[in-house]
C-alpha cells in the first residue's frame, strides 16, 4: 500500500488543523455570540416599538 503523504506533509497538515481548532473555531464562536447579542438587542428594540404603536392605537380606539 502506498503512502499518500510523506511525514513532512502530514506534519504540515496536522499543524494547519491544530491552527484551525485553536484559532478559527474559538474566533467563530466568539463572533457568533457577539452577533447573537446584537440581534437580540435589535429584536427587543423592534418589539418595544411595536408595543408602543399598539398601545397608541389602543388609546385612540373608542371604547364602547
């Protein structure tokens, strides 16, 4: 059976994978947490604005 990569290539590939695991993956998780926080702030502001509009409409509607 022939070996696909020699030892130097295998070492380079393993270093690239470790770099991915130790740098890219945590950075992606941190970025995801940051973006999710911004989204929840935006969604909360939108919901509060919609509630204010509904309250104004409710106050303008004549009560029978």
